[in-house]
């Protein structure tokens, strides 16, 4: 008797939905608490707490609906064998277009184009509601409906330009890879990730946002002085117009080797009370660089990618696996999609482990900034960002342990205070 792969996948998807809904329910209960955590009393204003509570609860309600619809759709697509039906229809479309449906690359591109259109249509109502109802109601959304659809159109165009050559290369590699297929696939994805990390901030990100050099002045001088003291090879310092879309704030850095760049959201500059708070946030980010967190994360992703492709090579020729999902042929892209579904349990475990590591890195970066003398400013900056972004003040420990890549504010402030005592 053949193993029921499809039924097992659907069953695990539903089990994970039940488990994560239980965690969401715990978090929802925490969000409903009418008082601040003891350690945040007198630190966060009552007005901001009430606004944060209202925002978090509305996002939570929306999340329940979105996740319920998603599990229904995903389960139905698998159970009713929509994928093999759609694969056949995409082949018919290729024939109608006067092309050769036996060409797997053309057939795959037609299939993925249909999948992209379907996903855009089904996700659009949720994106519109999230942006123009939830985010707008709480003062975060700053984009117009025109800007929203312009960004969506740009994203579709980018997928149409970048997708076909990438997909074609993957299909050719799988068809000709032989015994070293996993290594070839990993090598291709490794090079692709380096190329994308290079061109994204230079060619792609400017399509959506405007990047301007941070003006000369005290803030720029302080950031450059900090970077120089840490021997961080800062080449450019930008401000991005994040306020054209949202009032949420952020800061990040990118670049290889001796060509590093730092980007500040204009909302971050507007929200922080003084330059010291901004510099403290940058000190935290530079801590990730100094402690090699970015490199460790990149290496971990590469190892996981290689292992994933290794697993794929073990099952890619399994006729029983394809037949379980309703396919009588074994197209490359379908094999990859099915494999992704079969390793969902492993992916959840890996995601949980990566979140644990990420939270440890955040504590270390906070400690790094504290050791540089930014304890008070970092503390004030984190509180300010928590308030301005209306982030959740009360968090369920199970929920945060499973989902959060950053520790809750209460834990970060306690760790900063403890580290500050050591350095005094």
C-alpha cells in the first residue's frame, strides 16, 4: 500500500493551524489585558498603551480571519487536486498560444503565471483591508490607492522579468544535474542570492522608494564617528522616504566587504527625541555586524538550502509521491512544490530554531551598544519606537517564544539594565 502523502500533508497543515490558532488565542488574551506590564508602568504613557492595545487587537482579529481563509483555500487546493488540473490547463494554454506544450520550460512559465495571477487576486482583498482599513484607522498608512496599485504593478513586472530566466535555469539544472544535482542547485542559488543582494538596493529598491544622502550635520557626524571607531567601512549614509507609505520606522545596513551602507527611515529620524537615540539604534545594528551575526545567518541559510536540495534529490523521482498529489507526470517545478509541502514539519522546527538564535543575537547586539555607552539612549530609543509603532506591550510567553524573532520590549529593557550594571 502506497503511503498517503497528500493526506499526511493536509493533516499536518490542519494540525499546525490548530496549534498556531491556540497560540494566537493566548496572545489575543494577553493583548486584552487592561494594564501595562509592571516594568513598563511609568515608562510607556497610558495614552500610547491604549492606542497600542486597540491596534494590536484589531490586527489580531484580522489575522484570525486571514488564517482561517488561508487554511481553507490551501487544503481545498490540495484535496480537490486543483494543482494537477491547473497544470493541464496551463499546457492547453501553451498550445492555444501556438507554442510547444512538450517544452517543460514554456509549460512551467505558463503554470507559474497563472499561479501568480491567482495569488494576486486572492490576496488583494486582504492587502487592501490591511492597508486602507487597519493601518489607516490607526494612523500608519500614508499611501494612496494609486501608489498601492503602482507598487503592485511594479512587483508583477519585476517577477515577469526576473522569474523566467531563474525558473528556466533551475529546470535545466535539474534535468542535467545528475548525481551532483543538489550541489549544482545550491551553487546556483548561492550565486543568485549574492547577485540579488548586490542589485536589490541599487536597482530594485529605488523603484519603490527615494534614497537621499543624510544631510551634513550633527547626526551624520555622530554616525560616521561611531562607524569609524568600530572600523565599519561606511561608504554611504542614506535616508529613505518610508513616510510616503507608512509611519512605521526602521533602519538597516547592507553591502559587501569594504562597501557598506546604512539606511535610516525618515520616520525613525522624526520619531526619535534626539540624535543620541538614533545613534544608539545604529550602534545596535553595527553590533550585528561586529559580532558577525549577518555572516552566521547567511551561512546557516546556505547550509539549510543545501540540505533542502539534498532532500529534494531523494524524492524527485518518486512516482508514488507525484501520484498521491494527482500528477501522472513529474515536472520539475511540481516536484519542488510537492517537496516543500512534504517538509512542512521540518520547516516549522527550523523556523522555531532560527527565531531562538535571532532573539539571542538581538540580546547580544543590545549588550554591544550598551558596552559602548549607549544604554540610556538605546533604552529610550527602544521605548520610543515601541510607542510610535504601537507594538504590543503585553505578550504571551508561548506565542513570543514561537513567533518572535526579536525579544519583547520588557525582556530587552531588563537585559540592557543588567548589562549596564556590569559596565558601571
